[in-house]
C-alpha cells in the first residue's frame, strides 16, 4: 500500500505547490551561498583569459619580429648578391677593356713594325 491516506485534489495541489516553493527556496539559498565562490571563479576565468590573450599577443609579436628579421636577412643577402654581381660585371668589363687595349696596342706595334719594315725596304731600294 503506497498511499494509505485519501488525498483530495486540493491536498495534492497544495503539496505540489509547497514542494515547488521548497525547491525554489533551496535553489535561491544555494545560489546566494555560492555567490562569492561564483564571483571568485569568474574572476579566475577572466584572469586566465587575459593571460591567454597576452600569450597570444606575445606569440604574434614574436612571429612578426621573426618575419621582419627574416626579411631583413633576405634583403641583406639580396644586396650582397647584387653587389657581387655588379662587382663581377665590372671585373668582366674591365677585363674586356684591358683585352681590347692590349689588342689595340698589339695592332699598333705590328703596324709600327710593318711600317718600319716598309721604310727599311724603301731605304734599301733608293
């Protein structure tokens, strides 16, 4: 026998209303007693979130600095390569000019020798 008493509808409704009110009061008292703990947890979560955001910002800054360093190093390598290429081109141009000057000097010497031979031949004939 589960329920020996004869409950009327109004008795059951009032018991249900009292049970709901008791649950609501228990919830409110638990909420009020847990308020400092909730605030502390919320503050802790906010501190963790702020620290997480700071670490993310630090990583971003570190990535940007590394990227800037890499770009600067690449620019230096590029400038060094351009300078080396320019020096190489200047050296080749100087070597070409020197070779041309030697060829011209050799041609002038050969012409002078030929002219001397021609003059000697003319001198012998006359």
